[in-house]
């Protein structure tokens, strides 16, 4: 993870306004949100894992599932999640009489091998450009 300076940090917005402005740019609310905080993620690359520009936010007057909730933006950061390769390379999806393999039914979602993998410097120009676009859009 690499924190990136931005003048959006500390700014407050209605979550619905942020969604209206950021989704058309390619940002999505990440799946790891809670009722008091979450992240807007911009996927930069998906080779050798996923590289994201992540914009954290926290609720300042309620919970994220409430209509009209205000949120405060945190410091954006660059993040790389590296996932397992060939998770079930040798698994037989049918064992015996058409029984699905245990792992393919119970463990559908793999965890990252390294949720804070090293970052390739080649993503820095893209990250800086995204931060600039973010600031122009929100400020």
C-alpha cells in the first residue's frame, strides 16, 4: 500500500453525490464496506493480482446504508491484491456420482495470497493522473 497526497482528504460529501460523480469515472464501491466506512476503488490493472487506487471514506452522521448520509474522504492510496493462481488446477469437479468437489462448493471465494503486495512503479503516473482527475471532479 502506498498513501498518496490529495486535497480531497478531509472533504465531506453526501455519499449519493460521490457515487454520482465517481461511478462515471470508473470508481466502484469496494465489497469490504461496513456501516461506518468504505472505499471507492478504481481498478488500474488486473495482471498478477489487482492494482487499485482506493479512496477511503467514513460516515460522519449516521450509517452508510441510510439515505443522505454524509461521509468524509480519507487519504487515497495505491493497493495491490495478489491472488492464488491455479486454485483447483488438479481438482475433478465431479467425484463419483456427479458430486461436486467440496472445495468448489464450500470455498467459492479465494482469499488473496498477499492483500498488500508490492507495487510496480509503472502504476505511479496513472495513479497521479487519477488523483488529479479526482480533485478536478470533486473540488
